[in-house]
C-alpha cells in the first residue's frame, strides 16, 4: 500500500535543492466517489480529506508520494526525464 516505510530516508526537491529526511508519518486518502463533486460544497462533503493520494511527512513538511524517491540516483533520473 505504501511505497516508503516509517523512518525510511526519502529524497526530494525543496526550493530547487535536493533534500533528504526520514519519513515521520504517512497517510492514505481514498474517496469512494472521487468525481461526484460539481460544487465546492459537494467537494467538501464527498472529499473531506482532499483528493485521492498518499502523503508522507518529514521534518520539512508534507510531500505527495509522487515527489519522493528512495535514493539520490532515482531523484536525479526523474529530474533528467522531467518527471518532476
């Protein structure tokens, strides 16, 4: 379910710099009806915790799973491929 374990060091860009830190906590947000919201009130009701995503927290704040990498090399490869 989660790509990274608690206390695992992850790598990411922050203010155009490579940073790393251990995962302090993580959260999975799933919505039963992710596309049912046509208005802000419906979005608030159907997606109480926001859109479907996996979020990790480090000492630098919250990061979505798609922006985290298991090594500096993986982060560099993603930058070169322009995936982030």
